[in-house]
């Protein structure tokens, strides 16, 4: 394992660690991940890794894992110099530059899918990914125009588990929902309406999509009309709603272990 020692903050090759913030990507679909737990999960996948930027302590601890991958560049520096280069306080000792994987086609997704409609928070995208992985729901559908699951914050909140999901980014939700139905999926929308089914009463099909809506506005009426059934979680009357990531976790558990 050959390490390139860094003692100068003005290294052009390391600018990407400073420039790629949250949902920013380059033309080659580069992404940046940080923290040992996230980086190590990515190293266990087939995702292409361009470089690692870390302290000597990280390389010492995880040498066996790193050597399993053919990583072109392994940069080593002190934590203080890392902070100078990335331009903010670093609460960990490793960062990774990778190429986000090609998205999975709809026909290659599993029989159980969690799907997002207009979710605006990277934290919620990451949190739902983490819960889905924990519950064994391995297919994730998101709109192309929303926070990307390989954004830095989403990856960090997911603890890296996004990298283990089959991810599909769709263009138009209405077209996509219609295609999913033609492929035999039952579409369950998570929303409170006058006719929605309480979660305790829902009968879950063997092939399903769970659709989660916007954090504040929920799912619009025209989208609900394209779904097979609308489901809500029973709660106290004076409580308006759960956080969308919490609600998704409750619903996914019920759907998975029906």
C-alpha cells in the first residue's frame, strides 16, 4: 500500500475534497464521502474509488480493507492539514473520492420498493435509505431533481448504506407510477385523507411500492389518484404528522413484516 504524503495545502489533486459540497457533482459523477463508517461500507461495494484522503491512523487501522481495492491514489496528511485543505472542521479522519454507480433500471428493481416524491431534505433521503437497508428493503426510487442519495450529507446520514441499495432516479413521477403498475406493483401512498386506510388495517401485496411525499405538503391529489391505495399511520388527534423519515420507517416495517 503506497501512500502519498501531503505537507502542502495547495495541492490541485485535492481540490475536489473542498469543492464537492453536499449535492454537487462533476461531469464524471464524482462524489465525496466522509467518516470511517461511510467510507468502509463503500469500500465493501463495487463502486469505483478514485482516491482516499486520510490520516495515518486510518490507514493503519483499515489497511486490509483498503488493499482489497485497486485505488489509484492514497493521500495521507495530519488531521489539521486535512481541515485546512477541505476548508472546514473535520470530525473524522478519512474522506473518499468515488464515482457514483450507474442507476438501476426499473426492471431490475426488487419486488419491494420505497419511493420518494419531492423530498427536499438530504437528511431525510439518507435516513430513509438507512432504515430501508436495515429492514431489508433494497430498492430505492427518487426524483432526479431532488437531493441525490450520494450527496455528502445524505451519504453521511445513511451511514453509507445508500451505497448498498439498488437506486433508480426517475424523470416524471406520473409516467413512472403508471409503468410500475403495468409491471404488477401495488402503489401505496403514505398520506392522510378521508378515505385512507389505517396502517393496522392495510393488506400488503407481495409486490409493492411505498410512496413517501413532501415533508410539508405531502402527496398531491393528482398523484394520489394514480396510486392503488392511500395509507396513514394512526396517531393521537392533536398530532398532525410524523417526520417523513420516521413515518417511512414505521410503514416499511409493517410492509416488510406483514
